[in-house]
């Protein structure tokens, strides 16, 4: 699928996933849908201390391909080559972004997703050092808030995201929130500085 068609599917509330048997990519819009409310994002106390300590250098959009490859480097990954290329194409068009965590010049964690207007669709996270992906998430949420984003889609609820305040909402409500968010004149405005907090 080309990036233009992919953007249209995201705007309609769908996300891609390959069939576990055939590997063919299909688009899904589950009901209910999971989101991470930006205004009620909860940072566990131990994680907040870790972020304040600046253990990781944090960057935005500086190693997108490496983050995608790291997220896909699992025995059973949903990020098949077709989707990796789709995300690279979206990145080149300014609609896919990454947050990276570094230690001693090495990429040790991060995440990536897709942005349209004031909506960010979180796709995948990885870590090579404990807590690195969580630190990336904290910085992502802070960045989305600064830029005026209104929706952080995480697709499906998991215990991992529940600790941050994630919740499920009916698909109809999600579609209303999505329509309002993507209509906003919001830009990712990548911050290429190294961050320590």
C-alpha cells in the first residue's frame, strides 16, 4: 500500500496488521479502541525519577529506520517488510516519527508512530536497556502536549499501557475524537536537541 492510501486509512480510524498465517496486510478498526489520554497521562513515581535523572539522551526523528528495524527484530513481528517500507515512506513525507533513547552513543530504546493533524497513532516500542522505551513514551507525551496534539491512539489496551492511564472507548467515540484531532492545524515540529530530562 502506498503512503497516500495509508494516510486515508488512518484518517478513517484503521490500522494495519498482517494475517498471522498468510502475512497479507489487512486494516482493522476494533471496537472498543484504546487511547492514552494526553491530559490524564500518569507517570509512575519510579519512572518520573528516572526521567529527571537524565539517564538517557533523548532525540526525535534522528534514527527512524533504526527504531523501526529494532521494533521489528522479534521472533514473531507484525512489522513485516511491506509495513516497514510503508512507514519509511510516511517518514519521508513527514507523517511518521520516532523518539530515541541513547546511552554512550548507542540506541537503547525508542518508539515510532504516525501523525496526522493533532492525532498521533502509536505503533511500536522497543528497549535494549530496562525502562528506555518508557522514557521515550514520557518524552513523546510531553512533546505532543507542547505541540497541541489532542489524541494518542494505542489501538488495543494492554496492562503495560494501563499503568499510564490508558483506557478503552467505543469506536464511535474514537471516530469523533479522531475527526476533531486530525482537523487541527498541528505540526510535529521535530525537536532535534538531545534531551536529558
